């Protein structure tokens, strides 16, 4: 399985913090965000990565190089930010993946590392398309995910109007896809925001009747899109570290 990390974004919501450092290199609990993701995926047996870079991407290349320092192999994929969206970013990994399944993460997502092997297991090693979901009060800022009783995906609604969702499950930004995903990405049209959304590949799979599974995130989940998010996850990890020392 190939690990694909989408780290090309400009980090505009981070304000001054994101002007000179890409989000993936933000320090979280003593490690960069990208290190957390790669080491977590490594727990799932993934040692080969495609990192999609764009904004300040040369800093990511300088930091990790070939990946030898983490015991992994990294290929850098440069995204043209004039054609924007997570789906177009993921498509850059098509040749690198070949006939392997891929585990994809947005480059600003921090979760408990045990979620990565659990997600891989839920997908049965990439046999079934599988997304991750986290519980929120209202998924208006992400994508609302409606689940069947067996935790397969019934439907996905991207950026629903605030207060309209009847589910609390939010698309968490970490997926496992079989190779067929690239055929679905080819079919994706621009969203109302003018972007090509990766979650729409899952939506199309659901509409075509494929079994799309879900993994419910446990432990913690946080994106680091805003300064307050970065502060919150650092506080959470500090508390968790203290708790582990106490044990």
C-alpha cells in the first residue's frame, strides 16, 4: 500500500504562521505534522510515500529528503495550484501507486496513531474503499457522512449548510482506496467552490453501489488549519504525554 499525503496547501487560515512555513512542517507535540502522519502510516506497514507539495514545498523536501531518516521512501509530487483541489492532488500519485491501493491523508490532520492500522484493517488491506469519520456537533465545515447500521457509507454531503445535517459524522480526511479510485477521480467535476474534492470520489462510488466502508476515529482527531487548532492539539498531546508518564 502506498501512503499519499496532500501537503500542497497555502495555509491561509493559519494567518502569519503559514506565511513562511508549510502546514506540514508545523510542530505538534514535538514532531512535525508530516512526521506524525508518516510514522502513523508506518504502523500500518506503509514504508513508501508520495507527498504532494506546492506552497513552500522545497522546505518539506529539505526537511525529509529521501525519507531515510524515518525509515521510509519518499517521492515528491508537485501540484499545480492553479488547478486546485484534493482530488487533483491525489491524482498525481496514479503512476507511483500502479496497481497498489493507497492510504491518503490531508497533510494537516493529526489523529491517534493506532487509527492508521485500524483503518487499513477495516479496508481489508485496500480491498474496500474506506473513509474515516469523526463525531462533531455539526459537520457543516467538512462533509457530512451518513452511515448504515453496518457502518458502510450511505451518502456524503460536502459542506452542508449549517444546522441542516441529521448526522454527526464528519469526513475526517484519511482514506484507503483501491486503484479504481483514479478512474473515479477522472469523473469528478468542479465543486461550487471551484475545487476538485476527493470526497466526491467516495460519493460516486456509493452512487455506483460499491461497498464503501467507514472507520470511526478513536482517541483524538484535529486538523491544524487555524492557530487555535494548533494550540489545542499541542495542549492535548502534552496532557496525554503526562498521563502516559503517570502510568
